[in-house]
C-alpha cells in the first residue's frame, strides 16, 4: 500500500493482566478531569493477510515503504495481531501505522508489542499528536539496546527527551503505555512507571500511531486509547 509522507523472563497471562490493570489505575487517577472516551481497536475483527482497517501508513525519514498486515499469533490475546514486516535496513526510517478515526491532544494509550527481529533495530513504539509523518511524540522500547526512550519529532528531526535502561526481551510480549496531558507525560513499561517528564514542543492535537524503526519486525495487539478532555 502506498505511503504518504504525511523483564528478562516472559510475562505470564496473569502478569499481563496485572500490568494492564496497573496502567489503567495510573491513567484513571482523579486529576479533576471528567470521564474519558475509551477506544479499544478490534483487531480480532480484521482480515488475516490484509492491512489493518482504519489505519493509514506513512514513514518518517528515508527508505522503502513499510508493510503492515494482520497476522495470526497464538500468543496474541485474541489470536490476531498487527505486524510490521518490512526489513529495509535504512537506519533513519520510521514506519508509522496511523489510526484515522480520532485526533486528540490529551490521551492515554496502552498496547502490547512483541519485537521479533531486526539487525539494525528491534523496537516498537507509540506515537501521539501525529499531525503528519514529520511531527509527533513517540515512546519506544528497544530490544537490542535494552532501553525505553521518549522523543519529539519536529520537521522530521528526532530529538531525545528522556531515556531509561530497561530489559526488553525479544520474542516476548511487553506492555507499553503513555499518558499525555498538556506538557506532562508519564510512560509505563510492563505496569511500572519508568519515565515522567515534560515538554511543550508539540501542543496541537494529533492522531495516534504504531511505530517501528529501520528493519524491526514487530507485532502489536491490545491497543487501548483513552481520550482525556482539556483542563479548563
């Protein structure tokens, strides 16, 4: 499809449930906000072998087009997952699968991801406030570097905001989450808050996207989005 330049040990199902509950509790704390609008992307209703419905595909940087498809995965919670399988080794290449139906500024997003392969990179991430392929925030976890990093991307230039070393095992599912509220950001990994920071470079509402880098082959499922209202 055309693109527009627009823990060392595996977690058990019980541990995954606990991680997701922890993310939910973190993001649902009372901060004077009204009730949020929640969306869980229904991957189980998508066709195997087809691009995920309600997504459009883009790329930051150089290199070839990405390849996003719905595939079977017996380890997926619903048996079907979204996979980015292109293995172009261009280093400054960031495939995006952008969820079309909504745009928001204040939001919480959580998902499971499984980094499978990649020689240049082996990572997965969440992009928020995506106005086009060159402007957004992204949190990503890297199984080759064993770290979690938070970046701003402005006019196609990626700049690191925060980083923490963390074991990110390849071939295993992990839970990644981000809460964005104004200039404040909180990032969770496998149910634990690992980064809290602030930044004001991107203040406009934007879309949510799945993100990978270079030749990363990565799978995603259990994508949950909670839209938070603006504070008065």
